[in-house]
C-alpha cells in the first residue's frame, strides 16, 4: 500500500471533509441525501452534508456482536428488521441460531429506541428516486454497512453510494459488489480496527448525535425541503 494509506485522520470531522473532495459532483443537488450510521458515522456524515449543502438523515443499524467478544461483528440488523449475518464468523465461533436470533431481537429493539431519540419526532427523509450517500467513520467486517446498503435498496433509490474514510480491504471489495459507487480513502493492511486510523476517536454520544442532526436540519433546511419534492435524475460519476 502507498504511504497515503498509512496516514491517520485527525478526527471524524476531518475525515468527512476529505471525503467531500470525492463527492463534489453531488453538491447543491435536490436529489441527494446523506445517510449517516450512528453513532460514529454522524460527525462524518454531518461534515459531508454540510459541505455538499444537502440534507442529513440517519440509517439506524446495529452490530450483532459475537457473544463474549461483542466488539467483533457476526452480523448486523437495520431498522425494519433486515438482518445480515457473516456466515464465516458464525462458523468459526460455532454460534447457535437461537443465540443469533436473540441478539438480533435485542438489537432491533435498540434501533427503535435510538430512532425515536435521534429523530425527535422528525420523519425519515424519503429515499425513493434519490441518490443516497451512506457514511460511516470506518468499516471493519462490513456487516453494518452491508445491512445499511440492503435496507436502503428497499426504498428504491436511484443510486446508493458508500462513502467511508477507512475500511478493511476484504470489506471494501464486498461493498463494491453491493453499492453503485464506493468511495474509500484508506484500505490499510493490516487493518486491525477503525479507531487505530484516527488520532482522536472518542465515543460519539447520543446527545452529540441529536445535536448534529438538529443543526443539520437548520443549516440545510431549504435543501431538505427541495429533497422531499424529489428529483430522480442521476448525473454523478460512477466509481468502483
């Protein structure tokens, strides 16, 4: 890998601002919506949406952690119940189906709780015919972003773009097969963990998520209004 791949991001905000350089074709467009994965993806998504001057919303996805090693995702579940399971990880740890189902049920309940908290009564932005840019602070196993992509597909968008600062190479390759466009600034090897590629990687709080979503609503409110009217045109570039 080149030396650029070894550089760490200063913060999630800086990572988002760097992503924008690869998304300029989507600036000021009425048919674009940025969807951030809470919680860590929201500061990144906020920076992207602010620079592009397009609406920001959330795509609520919860990791399904391996029992006893919860930091390792064996899958993920998105709002609405769409579940993605990483068969290879389930096989390695010999995780029974009933355990997976119990964890998925618990995490689906948590997505509902957070959905209410984060939206504060605001409805989800419509995605039909829109260009949806999914943003997170990084991708390790890829389960959460994969679930997000598939959940967004159910809304019949014109295009699904994944924009991430850093990802494990195997996960990046998998996402390329699922999304219409994948923008990833770093695919370091070895990867280890998302947090290692940031100088500042403090946990994003629920309060910060609510604050950023509220601020985004006011800063690009006029664009959000236009987005609801809809424009299914797709004039942006496609990259793999």
